[in-house]
């Protein structure tokens, strides 16, 4: 259903970085929220050039396949806007693939019903922070993560994303897993407290994820099949990237 590929196995994709870097400024990169957050996390240590140019890498990932719709979370919207800006500037500076169409379309965001979910500690969700629930986790590992999830001192459970973000985040997780509105779930728990909320979230998520985890276990047991999917994805991604790079070189008059 999807093309799954190794980023490092698609040389033409990475070659787009050079012209793209010429279309952005250092100040624009520093204003990117992800770059700013990573810079703050370094606590004064120098940031690598690779980290600084991370938004341009993402733009190449989006634009090499001529993406028109990109499913993202709310925190990724600045990255998508950077990709749109690069596409626009490329068109303005170098022209079009043909007189009728630009080399790159302007990708639009596809937000879900819940455009922003926090990690279990109430901070930005990140694997490096250990505040995520992963598909490969067992039911017991999921329960362990959620048991340590951050809440607050109020016993009555209410859905208040602004005033009670951590509690509301857990309610939203339960809502996504059950289909019930977070307000309804909060009313159902009432004064039962955070312990009951965490137990409900754990049960709901594990029930929702059970068939996915079962299918994942089947796939992991068939490594040859997985590798065949990956190889096919690499081949398809390379075909698309080579075609896009050829159009870029033509627009830049670099077909020597």
C-alpha cells in the first residue's frame, strides 16, 4: 500500500539538498521550531550543520516524490511551510519543468482529528525522551509507560486541554482508542482519579493495538518478505528521485 524505502539508498533524493540549501537563509533555519528546540537542548554545545539543515532534508523528502498532500501533526506545519517555500523559490529562480507546470507542486497538510498529541510526560512526543507508546511494545510495557504518565493533583477528571494538558492528553488517547468523546470519558471517570484514568487508557490502547501487534509479529517472523518489500520500495523511490533530479537539472540548465 505504501512505498517503504531506505533514505540512504536513494542518492538522487539527497542530491536535491544542494540546490535546496541555496534557496533558504540561515536565519530561516534558526527560526524553525524543531531546530530551536534542539538548540536549546544542547545547553550551549555547538549544533551540527546536519541538525541545522534538518528542515531542508525534510523538504527533499517531501518534494522528491512530488507530494501534494502530507499527513502531519500540528508541530510539523512549519516544516511543511518550509518545503512549500523552497518549491516556490525554485520555481521563481529556475523556472519550470515545462511551460505548463512547475517542477514541484505546493504540498498541502493533512491534519487528523487530533493534530497534536503530547508525550506521556506532558512534553513534546519524542522517542529520545522515552515518552512514546510504540507498536512493538507489549501490553505490559505499555502499561508500565502509562503508569508513569504525568497527570496533576486534582482528583476529579475533566477535559481541559489548556488548563489540564496532561490529563486531557490521556483522555484524548482513550478517545482515539475507543471512539468516545474525551468529555464523555472524563464524565464517566468523574472523581475516580488519575489511577482509574490511566487504567482505562491502558486497557483501551492495548485492545486497539492488539491486532496491529499480532500482525507485526507475523511480519517480523518473515524476514525474506520484509526485505523484498524494502528492495521493491528502494527501486521505486530511486526511479522517482532520478526523474525528479533530471527535471531539476533541466530547469537549472545543468544538463551538460
